[in-house]
C-alpha cells in the first residue's frame, strides 16, 4: 500500500479521497490554485502545493506542474478524482513516465473509452448493445446532417470527447440541426479541445442506468450493481439512487455482464462506470420485465427498491452509452448499499492488490439516494450562482462510506467560503440510506429541510420539490421528469406570505428584546418600538415585500403582553419562544411551527419544515426613491466570457430572439431579447471577460402603438 499520495483535484472529491487516505494511514498532498488558497481540501491534507492561477487552465489542468509537485513531495501515486485530468490519457502516461502510480486505469484504456465514437465501435465488437447512430470520423457538417436525417428525429448530438452534459444537444427537426451542431462543437472545443461529435437516435422516455465496475491487475472483474441517474437538468444529473427501481435480478445480471465485458475489452483496472440508456417499457406490471436487447428471460423476480409494484416503471431494452474511466460523483450511493469504501478499493487495486471481494460476495443493503446541491437558480433555467456562504447549516450526518449512516454529506466548503465562477457550481452532495426506498425518500426530504444555505441561490428547495413530486415518489423515472413535472417544480412558494410575515415579525421582536437585554435591562422609552401610546390599543405596522410585491402586517398589543398579528389574510393571536439553537417556536392561531430566520440586511431568509422563502422588511425612508427599470439594458447574469453576438448595431429584433452567448461555469448561456426593439450598440467584443451585471448591449425597446 502507498504511504503518500497526491490528490490532483479540489473541492469535495479531494476532501473525500483525503478522508479515506487518513483512515488508512496514508499521507496526502493537496494542490491548489490562487482561488483555493484557503480551501477546505488544502487544510484536510498533510501538505499542499500551489500550482497556479484561479482558472483551471492555469492550475488544475497543468499536469506537468502536478507531476512535479508529486515528485517534489515524495508522493508515490496520484489520485485524479473526477473532472479536470481524471480521464486524460496523456496525464496518466506522464505519471507512469515519472514513476508515479496513477490511481485509475491505464492510458490505453482511457484512450479507448475517451472518444465516444471509437468506444462504440469497440463495444459493438464486444457484443454490447448500441443505440442506432453515426460514430464515424468524417465530420463534414453536410454529412452529419444527412446522417441525422437518415437516423430520424429526434437525434442527440454529443461531443465525442465529452462528458458531464457539455457538448450535447437534442435536435427535434432537420431545420434545427445546423445551429445545434455549431453550438455543440463550440462547447466541445471549449471544454475538451476537440470538436468531433457523434449522432444518435434520441430514445423517447429513456432511463439513464449505470453499472459500477471494478477490475484489478490480476484480471479479476466485478460489478457493484446499478445506479439510476435519470433525473437530469441540462443533461447533468440532479438525483441518483441505488438500486434502480423496477430492476430484476435477471436484468441486473445481464447489464452487469455487459458492463464487465466492456471493461474486459480494454483490460480495465480500477473503478469505472458503464452508462446505459434504457428504454421505458411500461408503468404497468413492473414485476415482469420486457425483453431486453440482450434478451433477459420473461417472468423475472419482483423489482427491488422498496416501491409498490404499481408505482414502478418497467425496464426495457438497454444500450451502451459511454464508459467513464474514473470514480463518479454519485459513487456514494453504491457505497451506501454495499457498505464498501470505493476509494479504498481504488487505492488497493492501484497498489497491485487483488479485488477485495468476489462477485458472489457482493450484496445489496437497502436503498440510497444522492442529491447534488448546487449554487444555481432553478427558476432561471438553472443559471449558476456565485457568492459567499453566509450561512451553511447542514443536517446531522456521518462521514463517507458507512452503509448504516442514514445521512451523509460530502462537501468541500465551509461557512464563510465563496463559490467562485472558476469551477463547477456544486456545493455539496447529500446522501441518505434507508431500509426501503420509501424510508430513503422520507429521510432525504427531512435532510434537505435541515439544509440552510444563505448568501447565494441554491437548488435545495427545488430538490425538495423533485423528491416530493408524483413521478419521483412513485419511481416514474426518465430523463424528461423535470420538464414533465415543471408545473410543480418551478416557482413554487411552499411558505406563503402569511407565515413568512409572521416569522419576520417574531424575529424582529426577538432582535429588539435581545438589544434591550444587552443594555442590562435599561430601555430608552423614546427609542422603544413596542407601540405604546397614551390611548387606544397599541398598534404597529410593518411594510413588507414578498415575491416582488408590496404587503403589510399589523401587530396589536393587548393586556398582559398578549399580541395579535394580521398578515396575508390571517388575523390571530401570536406567541413565540426562542429555542437554544436560535430558532423560533411560533404559535399563531391554530398552527405551531418551528422557524429558523437568518437576516441579511433588510432580507429575512425563512426556513420551515415544509419549505423556505425570503421576505423583505421595507425601510420606507431607504426606499423613498425607486428608479424605474431600464428595459433597454441587457446585462451579464454572472461573471463569464462573451462567446458571440448574434446581432449587430441597427438590427431589429423580436422578443425572445437570441442576442448573445456567454460561457460561465463551464456552460453556455444564451441572452435573449426581453422585448421587441432595435439594437443600438454592442459594448463588448467576443472573447472578452465580463463581470456580473455588466451591460453587454443596448436595445431601444419598441413602443406599442
């Protein structure tokens, strides 16, 4: 076994690898960029080496600097984590040339599986089922258009060297193909340095099911069951679970055998994931699987996962999609249901040891679900967000690979850290484990409810909506789940004006009482805000802003300290007590709620058992003058690089027409016209870096006749 390794990554995966290494008594070396000088992964490791600037190309993608750091610190091996250089065959070869063990597959295996077109040809020879498509080397746009027309729409354009949902477009009709191809190739070149693409038939209502495989240098292979990763946005996974609902033992064995065959075809060593697109057969009679592409027997055993039979969609034909030659983001759900530490397996296999277990020794224990908590705004097409974690409160959890942990959090940040525009927007992974899927679902919702993040927008409440949706709760899974359930997933305020106002009023009174206590009981009667007056009932009004609209609340004081609050159409007695953790136990009318309120200026962030929201206590003096919105200004929604303009000065445009394309946090974002008008001026040039809020162009909005 190694005595020291270097971790060539950052964030939660670097922390994850460091934790297992520490448990095994292995010293660790971190690498870091300018932006990560005080990052959590730097502090978790025994040593740390600075490797360059904040942008990945200036630091985490500089493989020679990383190899030099490993040699200088006496590391014997390099763990690449995932992303960055984890699937770079040149980096793996550089490690081998320097006498360092690469904790992953061989350069030849990475190369064979790294280009999607070539890997599909290899899988076809190995007898692994493939989706109909074009995987050729000829990349002439006219030929690609003809191939797409031949395959039949909808088709999926995918970057041949891609991954993580980048360089991927769904095309519904032949007239949309050319523009989608150009956008896909731009993103592929930007992300992977290779604009080659492949084209495949887009499977309707598909499920995304992947098999975790492991191989060792002695030629042994196992599969550690499957994960369902169907719930996606922008072709990136949102929720993952294991085992896959509706899976039979017979089909699991066939998909596992196909995955092992894929690994054997390239003499794979280490952890890898073989991803399959699976056709949805039916939401009826899931206990009997339909004939798969590899031909599973009929009348197979009942599905696993703890869901009732009538609630689970049955699985049909499966097709090889790609092999990820690294550890996956979603590996914790496999660890939870197997009770294994996959990073430990990686370290043992890379040091030359055989696989710790045989296939017949591997068992499934219960059900696990993982949620990716990201800094983004779901209601604005999942626009990535940046900012400081002013509040970062997590549910009670254990660490890493324990099957009985119940709740686990993998995170690379702490309260007070910043989410920058340089890297992926993921803040943390929340993993739950239960005896059944129903228990895991309940545990996930409770854990999300206890996750309080203030300072930037996140998808936590959106994740709660997904978990509670009919489709997910009943395991009606496919990659279209989010758009299908859009009406219940987006723009949903689970905490209404009434309780948001009650929480703000109660918290205001708490703060005022705390101020009085701090003055050792003395209170200036002229500065008091207790609504005292010489006649009539004391009344106090609060000006509020909720969901962008003005509102008010009225608090009436009665005898003996009693209070009554009117807000959002509710008028009832109000009482509250402050708990030891700072939360408020509020009794209002016939309801009692535990509420946590965090203040940022005038904004109160309200967290309750059934949801979270924001409400503003309006300062009338501060808001006396309100500037009118300038609808002719189009600004950058976040820091990034301007890729292109689709218009020029003088062009007449219509509402919704694409005007510009930006690249931010590894994804392309289209800026569209908010109204009909005429372009007056372009204020930047393609390739320019722009700050959040920077005005990109000016638009003279047409005035309706």
